[in-house]
């Protein structure tokens, strides 16, 4: 049997895949003025500019054999990508050991690997020491960072029945070790705020559609679980306790709903960055309402924003599917960040304009910021 949280997160992500594909094609259509094939989109001058630009994708999940992903990344001008292991227990997700094997099997000059640790046996004596030793071994084998997932805070429970949160003292020695080693902690803490709101108050359409049809995964209807703010507070408390720890908050740090709120967090924590993985539509929603506010956020925090997509592939995905999904995702994101053209997507009602960021900001977002938090991506 699976936990409430694991089903919530993974089912939701799988359910949104088709919507995401439509979004990417819609952005290509908006750029070209007609409904193009992927091949047509790749013939444009903007696509040539995209390919020529130096880039890294610091958030993917490559859980499949083969080198198609790495070859496609190179074709699209990505100097490196990072596949992230995660402590997720679901049929389509390999166990952590298998994720490690796959990551190391595809590790090439442009596919790098972020490890994780499991919470299995976390209340048993010696768990912390074993976990640190495992991290040491993974770092010695080329891991670029260490990932914690939302099962901490939304799934794992202590013997007294309470949820263990990311600021629990249990993790202090692990995070101190990472800080001493200069290794970045990659954190997926909590869920989008929409998960805790009534459907009618949600922002993007994919969240509205999903939670309207899946009430059992809608946190608004499950007050027995830790609140949205409890997840954010625990993360911030953990960062305050570990002042020298480098941290990348996945998915806009679960503060995707407001660039103003996220700005305050990034201002307080100078060693924190965030990626955009699977949350670009939240930026597009806010750009529709106030493009300049979103653009100003990028300008202010240009040194703390890391490009990542959350592209994920599993056994059975064909080379064509992998290649097409990568190109569609990467190019549509580029259109929003790098151009000021009018665009649209299924998740957001109405048109919005791309941010048209300056090239020096794009270079930081797409490349140099990732190297600050993950220096070995350069190798």
C-alpha cells in the first residue's frame, strides 16, 4: 500500500503530463502563428538562438536505460543536465538503489547525478551514521548534491504518530556534514499552495482540474496533515539552524504562488536558490496579471534562480518520446524567459507576454547559477 502523500504527488504529476505537452505545443503555435510540427518549430531563428545559448538543466529524473536524453541535451545546446534521485515508493519509480545504478550508467560528460538517502529505519540506532556514510560513498562516485523529498513533512511519521519535519534535530548531523563539505542540499518541501486551497480559489487550470476530480489528494479537505505554512516554516527553520548550508529549493521553493513572497525568502537566505521545475505556469499566471512584477523579480534575484525542468523518463519511454518531450519543454521555456512575444498555454486563461530577459540574466539563470550550487556540473 502507498502513503497518502506519495500518491498525491506522483499521481498529480503524471496526470499533468498531457496538459504540459499541450502547453508546450501552444507556445510553439503562438511563436509561429500557425499550428506547426515540432520540426517546423525547430527551423525558426529563435530556435537557432536557443540552441546556441550555453545552458544547464539542473532538475531532471532520468530513470531509464539509454543515452537519448544526454544526446538530445547536447543537440539543444545543454552543456550539462542533472538527474536527481528521490526517495519515492511507487511502481513507476525505481527504488533508490536502482535510481543510483541508472544515474551512474548514463553518467556522461553532460549527464550528472544528484543522490538522495532513504528514510527507511530512520528511528533505528545508527541510521544517521549509515546515511552519512552512504552520502560519502555517492559523492566519491561523482554525485553532485543530495536530495530530500516531501515524504519528510508529508508522509514519514515518528513513533508518537507525528510527522517528522525537515527541521527535526535528527537531520542536524547530516546537514552539518553537507555544509562542511560544501555540498548542496536539494529540497522538495511541501506542495504548491493550491493544494491547500478550495478549487475555486486555485490559480492555474491544471491544479483546478486535478483536485476537483481527486478530492482524496486535496489537502484543503485533509486538515489532519501539516499545513502549507507548516512546511514552509520547517524549511526556513532548518535553514536558520544551518546557516552555511547551500540549498536549492525545488519547484520555486513551494512558494510558486507569489514572486513577492518568494523574494522575501531569497532575500533572507543568500545561500538559497530555487529552480522552476514543473512550476513555469505559475510564473506565467503571474506574468499575465503583472508582467513587470515577475520581470523585476528575475532582475532582483538573478543570482539565485536556477533553470530546471523536472523532465522525467521511465522504463518504456521510447527514444522519440524522450527527444520530442525534451525539445518541446526546453524551447517553450526559452520562449517565455528569453522573448517578449505574446503567448498562451492551457494552464493559464488568457495571453501573457514573455519576460524578454537580458542575455546576461539568461546566462546566470541558464548556466552560471547552477555552477555556484553544483560546481561539478562543469566537469
